[in-house]
């Protein structure tokens, strides 16, 4: 029998619902269950693809090319579940499906309403993702009481009647604040949110209490009594310094055991999270450190670089190091203090991005890394900047640019590839006039690695190599001759050989640009090979600098 776990949040937002859900997924997986996790976002946009990173943080890309909420990234980093576009949906998508159905006349003359038509569509999407899994965890975005999430809560309530009481449970993540002046822990906000959830017809089965002080027995008794939840299902979710500690902390609190009992899950062997435990221990007790500059332009919201930061952390932890990130605002690149900072780091990352702002500065950062022989990893836009820099300063094409930033450049080295083959073998024709939404090269594509290159060394244990994309502009292989002749080598190409996927600089310790986003495939248990190579070289760079 398929089981469902609904996770919603009370009191305030930003309590770490995504991490809590991913952690529970991890624990259930460690007990041998096949799980999947779905995130429902209560906004009207179809997906976050067209939202500014300042609004939404990072746009995460799944292997099948969906632009999703960054929580999907947490789920993939914590578990082995392979997630697709079905694992994230929004109010916009739900209404779009229902309205299209209405236009096709499929409601047979009925009045189309939130209940049952919208709620049916929500449940249909939850059922669709549950196929083939023992347990489906569904995280409902927003906070209980928001107008936007009401239809989702209602659908979650109805689900109990469709699948049966013993096959679904509801978790409420809530805040139990410590009031320092009074020296007391307060349970009232939790009581209020439970009431609010109950008024919507859902009685929570488990309360996950986010708190900075461990809940005493007395407090648990009180919460249990006032909130009508068994004491063993009142779980302390203590603030954690390291998000990767959360699963085992929650395990100690007994959450997975409570879930197993409440859902009457058949036991599937012993709990095994040995590798996870080893890696988090290594992460928490580093033997060395490494300083990495991230030259970006969405510095006001670090969440915009979530997967990237995590990928750096994964690689560093696997190499026994702690990564310190130096956040460099691209537009400050020529300031003396920024140059000083760049000189102090062991490696430089130039991440992806869109639009003209900060481009010239990122190009300068690429120049700095090239000339100073600092290990550099350029991702997507970062690779494009490295190519433009090389064209201008090594090949002498002073106006080289991407047509994204200068449509009239006389040396359009990065440009829209108008004709190429997509991953399904279809010929794609694209023009500059295409819509912004949904016109990118998105999702997983094969990358053919050239033997004898740095890329081949990095990917030595991976075959075939599939990487995730999210961009419009390309460096086409028909334009690479002059670059190769002067040392910027192509070390990875697309399946049909027409698009450059990886470039690297001969004679440099590590100067690699990739057109894809390797950070989307990194996890603590499986760090990404390019990040491993980059951090390894950065560590060597640090040690070499020490010896001077
Ligand atoms: N703006 C560039 C493009 O569309 C790079 C995108 C990115 O870095 N994700 O090709």
C-alpha cells in the first residue's frame, strides 16, 4: 500500500521545512523504503523560471529540464530519489490544467469550482508522483493561514478519505521560541497554529518543533496536552549549524520510528546511514580549509547560489577540508580591496547568470584567474565570460562578446545556436524573438569528453557523462579553431558535436569552463567530479602558496 506524508508549516516561514522534509526522506530511505518528495508552491507563476533570483533564490533544474523550487535541490542532495517535473507544481500549473480542461469541454457543462475541481487536480498530481514509491512526502509551501495555500491544505485533508486513515500522516513544522528576557520557552504560537490547522480539518499527527533549546519533558507534556498530539510525536527540531546534521539529529529524536508506527509500515531491515554519518563527521571536523571566491551578482540573496555553495561544501568535505566562501560582488572587481581579496583566495568560481549587469567585471575576474594561475571553474555564464576574455585578450578580437550583451558585436563568439539537436533527437530552430519563458536549453544532455584532458581526468569514473543545462546562448564548435590553436582547448562537446560543453586552458593548473551546471548533480554522498578536481587543485594552490 502506498503511504503519504504531508508536511506543512506553522507560525512563521523560513523554519527549514525543505530541509526537514528532505531529512525525513533520507531517514526513511535509510530504513529501506523507496521514497519520493514533492513540493507544492502556492504562487501563480507556472514555474520560478522567469522570477528574479532576488524573489525566489535559485532556480533548480531537474534532469528532465523542469525549472523548479530550490527545495527540490535539497531533496536530491539528501536522498537518492530521482526527481522530475512532476515533483514540483504551483497554483499556476493547477489552474492552467483546470482551465484548459474546461475549454476542451471536459467538465460537461458543470460549474468549475475550487472544490472539487481544483482540489481534484491537486490530488491527481500527488497521486501521479507517488507511482512506484512506498512513501510519498509532500511539502506544502507557505504557512498555515495563508490564503494562497488553502486549496492545497483542503486537498491534503481530502486525501485521507481517498487513501485511508492509516496510509497518510500530517506533520506540522512549528516554532517554539525561547524568550531570552523571560528565560522561557513559549508554546502558545504552536498551540495557535495547531488550532488553525484543525479548523481546516486536519489534525496533525506529528509536531516538529523548531527550537533553539532542547524541549524538556515538561514542555513536551504541555504541547502534547494542549495540541492533542501524543508526547512521542512531539519532536524537537533543534537549530543545527550544519544542515547535513539534521537527519541524524531527528533520528535521535525518534521521528522515523514514530512515522513507521503511525503509518503501520512493514519493517524493511536495519536503519543504515553509515556513509552519511561518516561524511557529516568529516564535514564537522575538517583537517584543513580552502578559500573559494564566488564572483557573482546576486549577492544580496545568497540563496541564489544554493546548489553551488552546497557543491563546494560536498567536494571540500569529501577531501577533508572546510570551504570558506568569499562572496565577491562582480561590480566591485576593480576596487583595491576586492583585488586584494581575490589575491588571497585559493580558487575562483564564476557562476551562471543572466543579463548585462556585471559581465565586464566577470570577464575581468576570468582574466585575473587566467593570468595569476589561480584555479578557476566557470559555470555556464562563467564559461562564456572565460571564452570572451580569451577572444579579446589573447586572440585580439577587442569587441568579442555574447550577442546576449551586445547584439551588434563584430565578433559574436557566444551566440544563439539557431539549429541544433535536442536530447530527444529533434532538430531545434531558435530565434532571438522567441519568448523568454521556456525557450532555453534545459535539463540533462550527453557530454562527450575528449580523452587526455583535465575533464577526462575529472570524469575518469563517470561514463557516460550527462549534465544539466539552463541557458540560451552557446559556444559553437565551428568557431573554436583559433581558440584551440592558442591553448583554450575544447574538452567536452554535445552529442552531435556542434556545441561546446567544456573548455580548459592548457598549461594552467585548473582553468575549466562548463556550459552546464554541475552543481545540480552534487550531493554529500556523491560529490561532483569537476568540483572535486577544482577543490583539489585549490588545496594544492594553497599549499604551494604556503611554501613560497
Ligand atoms: N545568460 C547565459 C545564457 O543564457 C548563461 C545562463 C546561465 O549562466 N545559466 O546562455
